[in-house]
C-alpha cells in the first residue's frame, strides 16, 4: 500500500455521490420523465435527447437539478413538436421539486472518516452544482461542523482547482482530493501535482465517464469505501 505524501495539509471532498447519494435520484427522474413522454418516443431515444440537451445547456445553466429541470422541459417541447400538454409540464416540474426535497442519505463511513480526520487536516468541500441546492444539502447532512471551507465550483477542470489552491494559499502537493468522478475529482488534480482518491459510485452520469486511455496516464488510488482512505494517511 502506497502511503499518501506527508505534505498533505488540506483534504477536499466532493459532495454528491462521495458524501451522500445523488446520481441515483437523477436516474429515477429520467425514468419518470421517459414514462411521461412515452407517447412520443422510446425510452432510449428520450434518454439520448435529454442528455444531448443537458450537455448543450451546461454553459448556460451549469450543473445541478434546476438546470436538469429546464432541460427536461425543453426536451419535452422538442420531442412533442411543441404539442406537450400543460399537465405534463407541471408533472416535469413536480419531478424536479421532489428531487430538491429528497432527504440526505449519507454514504457508509462518511461521518466516521470526517471525525477521524478533523483536527489533523483542514477539511473542505469542493463540489459542482447549484449553490442554493448544495448549501441546502450540506445543512441537512449535519456535516458542516467538520469543514473549514465550502467551495461550490462552476466546473472542475485544472484551472478551477488551481484557483482553489491559490485561494487556500497552499501548494498543489499539499492538497488531497477525494471523489467519485475520475473526470472531475481525480484526473485534473493529479495533472496539477495534487493527490487524489477515486471512490467509484455504482452509477455515473455519462458526461463524467472517461476512457481507459485517459485513466492510464495518471497515478491515483482507487478504494471501494471511503473508510479505506484512513489506512493511506
């Protein structure tokens, strides 16, 4: 087992699907959406069109449930040739509101790990998404007491992490990131000289998937449960 550098001063945690369940709710919502529009297209085609529209809208709406709701509405209009009924639009909005109201389901071992690391390192959250929604989830999670800083990022590319490192006034080698997405939480960090742990979640949004070639270029640790991180520190 390779021990993580003793230079680490700050440990950053992704939020969705690292601290608590999130992507599962999007898969459920996509299924409900496809049922609402089943008279217009097959579920597979609806999924493809919704994904296309989501990606097209990322630059305007960013990440999160609110952008997802707007993309569902746009998709419904397009697939129905603008004939979709008002009640269907209302049902789409209800899907989104139900997602926003979901309880926070912490993943196994999260609080145990945060409690163990608190005081030894500066702990922060570095996550994407809608600011209001992420603040709500953090509040409901009862985890705020463990974190020194919360950073809700518009994106998670190398330049975004470099800005975070500058804000924290540390060197890249002093940062460890823990997250479920190779594309957002691992590869950009390793590329700029930080350390990273990959904790795969059982479902991943297609936009976050990366090729095996991209993965093979970088060195990082993969664990199946966040509690395993402790043995590396």
